[in-house]
């Protein structure tokens, strides 16, 4: 009889029919060179599964290649092409390699069982098969095979969705470049006109912020390279204190409506060995996270401390990291209470520090949180 019509597969596993219902719609191929044996097995299984039959290994290969088969009951002792050779060819064909095979044979020696399992069979049933045991084994292997197909399909969908997300992110980055470029050109035009000193300073700050924003958009493309270990930083000696002062000033302007204060007393001549724009992105992310995590009226402080062949930048803010997020704070997609967070902020901070030969650390408790970024110095 023809197999019952199946509903179209959903793109979400949870929207499929229950796995038990789908298993009942499975098609079982019975392969035996003795018609009487086929009749007995078909009589046992026909009320629960759609049945197809083959009286030779060659015919079994043709049917399995042409139709959707969920499980094969395969006799070992057959003329011309025995069950072992049939199984070998089924597993060699990409279209049929996934089909679970249960061997049937009056021979139940250890060597036959081991040989069948080594060829890829999932089970071995001795003839004459007890109907209750046969049904139980078929049900178990069909449930397992269906679950594995669900996992495989879900993995394929996840890969497809990841590629789609990357495409959307690339398009978003491209679309963001246009308005930022307008702000950059506008600030440059203002700088060419008569301005008061204060206005010139503000226009220059807009120009710098727009340039850095464009660079940061391009930097997001580098995160993938950092994950793969293929990113090569252009290290150079630069004034870290001066760069941190600019970051703090621009962050203050970005959070002008916030009542959180940012404190940084820039020391003189603090040089660092790193990539300036990468460090700009790193500390910009850290300070924004610290401000967003601070309670109203809070204070974020930035300090620099020397080390042995390196230096430490410490960013302190009021508030504690939730206990559930502490252990995985710098991991990808770590849990967070931040609204709209994607779990990539602290992860990218760690990548940016490590790719420059540095490291990051977090300490939280007693109402405070401290992030320490360690970077090499010349």
C-alpha cells in the first residue's frame, strides 16, 4: 500500500508533528529471497508501517534508490548478492547511506552479528523473529533515526540562518556608512568656514567621531578573522593616555543625557604597543558597557597602572555583574540582562585584547565591577 501523505516539513523542528506520529508513517523495506518470509513479516508490520518488498539484493538497491525508505529489514542468506554485500552497497550510496538496516538471519553466530554491525547495520534479529521483539526494535530504531534526521535538519537550518545573519549584517554595515559619511563631510565643511574656537573644537570632534565610526564598522569584519586566528594586527607604539582621554570625552558626549559621570586623570607619556584604532574600539566598548551597567548617579573611573613589560587599564563602575553571567562573562553569546544585548560585546573585547598580545579580566562584588585590560608596552 502507498505510504500516507506527509505534511510538508517545517523549518522549525518544534512545529513538526510529534515524533511518534511521524514514525507511524514510516516506510519499511523487507528484503528476503523467500516469499513466505516476506508475507509473515509484512503481516506483522503492515498495520503500523507502509511496506515495500524486494526478493533480491539487486532489487533492494533499486527500490532504496528510487523511493523514500525509513528502515530496511535485510536477510543475510540470499543468492547472487547476499545481505552483507547489499548492506555494503547501500552504505556506499550517499542517497541510502543514512537508512538504518536490521539484519535478519537464521544464523545467529557471533561472527555474523559482528560482521553485520561493522558494515553499518544498527541491529540483528534472529529468525524466526518474535513479533513483539521485532516491533519494539523497529520502533526504537525508527525513533532514533527520525530524531537524528531532525538534528541534522536543524543544524542545516542553523548554518543557513547564520549565513543569512552575516549577509544582513554586511548590508547593515554598508547602509550605515552613508549617513556617517554625510556627518564626516559636513564636519569637514564646517571646519573650512569661520568658527569660534569652541565651535571648531566641536566640529573637529564630530569629524574624529565619524572617522572612528567608519573605522569601527570596518572593524566588525575583523572579528571573524580574529576568531579564526588569521587577523594580523599592525602593532605600533602610541600614546595610550591621549587616546583614552579622547575616548572618555566622546563617550561623555554620547551619554550626555545620562547622569553617570566618567572620571579619567590622564597621566603623562604612557606609551603602549598595540594597534591604535583597535584599542579605540576596545576601550569605547568597555566604557559604554560600564556606563550602561551603572545605576543612576553612578561614576565610572579609568586608571592606568604599570606592570612588568605591560600596563593595566582598569575601568571601575558601580553595580555588580549578575551571578549567572560571571563565569561566562567573556564568552560568545554569554547571558546578559542588558536589553538588546547580543552577547558579543565582552567577547569582542577579549578578542581585541588577545590579538594584540594582551588579556582581560573581570572582578565584581561589594557593589562594584572592575574590568582590567592588560596590554604590552615597549
